C-alpha cells in the first residue's frame, strides 16, 4: 500500500536543510514563544484582556476588532494575530526537522509537540475570554505557554545533538542538583501565577474575579521560592568548579546566576513600587529568560551521539567454518 503524501513529506523529498538552518528554525520557535508570553502579559497589563468580547471572533458580528472597541480591542486582536506568527514559526520548525537526512523521528516529534501545545493553548485562551478572565484559566494559559517554551528550547538544543542514548558529562549528584533546580523553578513559576491571580492587574477594568488569598502573602511565598532557586544555583556554580565540569556547563551556571540576580532585583523593586505595569512586563520577560537558562543548564549535563548500531550477531569463526573442497580441474 502506497503511503499518502502530505505537503510536508513532499517538501522533505525535495529539500535537505543544513543543521544550521534547522537550528535557526527551532530558535525562531523559541523566540516567538518568549514574544507571545510578553505580549500576552501586555494585554493583561493594559487592561485589554476583554478587548475582544468573544472568541474565536472579536465580536459576535465581526472577526476583527471594530473602532467601537478602541485601543483595548486593537491590542487584544493584535495579540491573537501574533498566535498565527507563532504557528508559522512552529510550522517552519516542523518542516525543517521533518526534512533532515537521515530522518530524525525523535526531533520531529518534539517539533509536532509544539504544534499541539499551541493548539491547546489557543482553545484555553478562548475559554479564558468566555470565562471573563477567570484567574485560574489565565494561570493555565500562562503555564501552557511556558510548557511550549520548554519544548521549543529542548528541540533547539537537540538539533545539534544525535539521537543516541544520553551520556553524562557530570557526576550523578550534580545532575540531580540540576533537576532539583528545574523542579523548584517550575514551582516558582506556578507560584508567580498565584501572585498575578490575586494582584491588581486583572486584565480588564471590569469586576474580574481574583484568587482567594492575600496578594502580599502570595508575593512573599513566591519570593521564598525564588531564594531557594538562587541558593541551588549558587550551589551548582560551586559544584561545577569542584568537579571540573566542561566549560560550557560552567558558563550556563554563571548565566543562570546573573539572570536570577537581575530577576530578583526587578521583583523586589516592583513589589515596593506598587507593581508598575512596565516593571511587571520586564519581570515576565525575565521569567522566560530564566526558564531558558535553567533548561539549557540541565540539558548541558549530558550529551548525545548518533544512534548506536547494534553489533552483528556472532557467527562461526574462520577456524570453525567447514573447508570448501576445491573445484575439480578440467
């Protein structure tokens, strides 16, 4: 039975991108993932979360924002249009990874996973509008965006690697510390949504529901988690020098520390200045950069070569092979 050709398979037959080209495609998905997080924050910070009255249309009668909806409608509709740019970046990553020779199925699956996350988050974004910016769906929308960023970063890193089994580059306790940093960073990001969900930037000027706890208390818990991540990052920075880890891994630990210091400073300044919109937006951007730095550090703890070729089955040695009788002359 002949397989059905798809546009992607037809492109893959006629195009073999370089590894550099595929890396650029994967990096474009990373960049757009960060951009959509920041612009989504801008929608909330400008009070434009309900600038479009419904979803998937902007109003019951119009797919586009109308003049009556003003600046808020334009901002919300513009952010929805950026979702198509994000989809294009993810689509380019899918086409590029699918066209590599030899074909790398694991890498292609990672690229396709980004597509399904984008689709799921688009639906959740619509539900968020229907629910009148319910803080729980807003939090889920943000967390899914960070999941997309994580998969995009992993795809980008994996392009430059093989598909063989991972080989450790640092001792086991150091690798466990790296995954502890990943886990505590996930907790930190989740706790950040509790600060947002109970804070004053609800996303719209109307009476939007908030999470049922004190904003200041949530901010303090979030800060404690941030200090835990910082402590683990310092421990990692020291441990990598003790074990004489590869230079690129040490550099990534240093970069993470610098990002955490900057992010912490911005967080405290915004807390003591009554969370101005601009600083909150910068803090959201810093959150994405921090997440990328954490993931790159964890992924640098191992390396992957090419797929291992199974050894040939043992056969009879030359001494065990039966002698072949010479052919008769004549």
